[in-house]
């Protein structure tokens, strides 16, 4: 079983070694569920990272800094696991409504799930799968299987055995494309801004598609379980604010996301900035307080303010090795030494805010910001 530290090192290594122009074979960990076999598997780069035992009919999964796995029939309970598939001891009682929940998706503090029965409804739920709210009927094929959330567009993708459909959260179909995965689940990978389709059969390879429908590659996973219906990559956690940021010279706003773990003891946090102008450098900021100010000469808004460490309470990750270059960059900060004066260790219960500053055609700009409460 791979530790959280091992996952962090592998994630950073993959991102560092793969040029932006190449298609990477899963730079992130892909989590898969076979509820009939009570199995959770995790793959990276086509290789099995770990396999663990979960609860019976545990299919829809939501991956943040822990994994909440729901139940196909929405009852009797959802169970929380850590990122190595070990139960945390937390459960949530569900109100069984006898649907056919298979695949799940994550958007901030809420989940989405697709009822693949004749009901054909997309639901929203709390992070622990409680409090279902119906959103819309996709109105497409009755042979629906997968759902995932696109963190860039704010839309969901749902699949049947031959087509991927993109919908707004109000149920408006935006686009669709054909695929060759057969019956499948689907997962959005933020680091590549692509979709991964996971065929239900164990012998079929994973298929990576662009969001416009171009097949990018296939990846074999020889030891993948059969009857996989749940598939997700880890989603960003924390509370996003100052969002969206002001557009930069790319024509769109840049954004920040947080993955890894909010547990201080794990010291396993990854900050990622996306949508920066190509070739422009930047660095991440950290602070204890929030604010909204456009600095003189800037094209964006800084969303941090002087905090409980005074005006020295805004730290800059501008040391060698922490500078990033657009359009996408990531760092894994040391939670025992935030770059303040003097350096500050994160304590459980504290909330810290993160943002990214970057150069932009002779001026500068910022991503939106995100607040993380550590435990």
C-alpha cells in the first residue's frame, strides 16, 4: 500500500517529467469501485497503486482529501475511507429510495450522482451522500452509466454505451460525442483537462478523450476488476472565493485548486494553478486573512490581507524550485514552514488562504483564491 507521502512524491515527479505538449498516462490517481465485489482500486499510469475492501454495493464515490463511498440503493449508509482505502470510522445514514446509483462526481462541497435506472435523473447530494436533490433528467438513452464534473466549465458529463453528453447543471445539453468504450464510467482529470472512460469489462483499456471528443490514448490496466461502475480522480477541496478571477491575456481567468490532504500530520498538500498565460512565470501566496484589492499596476485582484501575523502574514512561495511557468503549475508546500517572517507551522483548526500571482504581458494578474481549514 502506498503512503500519502509516496503518492505526493510520485505525483510531483510525473508532473515534472512530462512536457506540457505530451499526453501523460494518468498523472493523477484514478479511483475505481466494484460494489458487487466490495472493492476499491486505485491506478496511476496504468499501474495498480492499491486495492482495498469496502462495503457491499459501494459504487458512487466522491474523492476529496478523503473518499466517501455511497450505496447503489442509497442505503443503509455511506462510509468514509482515507486515500489509501482504509475506513476512517465516519459513516452517514442514507434514506433508501431504491435507485441505481453507480457513478459519482464532486463539485466543491457537493456531490453529483446519476440514477442509471429507468428514472434517469441527475441528483445533487452532500459530501457524505446525504440530502439528495433532483436536478434534471438527461433525457437521453436509458442505458446511462457514468457521470463526472468538469471543474473548468462547471458542467457535468454523462455517458451511455456509445455517447458522452455534456450538460449544464440546469439540464441544458451543450455538446456530445461518440466513444468506443461500450458500457462505462467516466472521470475528469484536472491536471490534463481531459476525460477518462473506464469500460465495465476488466480486459478493455482505459480511454482518454479531449472534452471535444478526440481520442488521445488508451492505457491498459491488466489487474483491473470487472464490473467497475464508479470512477473518479481526486477533486480540489477547500472553499473557493474571489471566483472567477479577472481574465488574463489568454482571454480567460486563471484558477487555483488544492488536492492531497487537509490533515496537518500528513503534510501532503498540492497547490495547482491553471489558465495562466503560456510561458509567463508566477508563484503562490498564502495568508491567514481574506481581502479584495487591486494593487497599483495590476490587472487582477489579490484576495489575501494582513492577518494574525500582521502584514508579514502574506507569504510568497518565490524561492528557487517553487516558481511555476504557465499555463499550469503545481507545488507541494511544507506545512511545517509557511514562508512567513518568521516561518509558521500550520496547526489543526487553522484556516489558511492560497492564491497565485503571475506575470501577464508586462503587467501581472492573479488566480481566484481558496481557503483550507486544516485538521
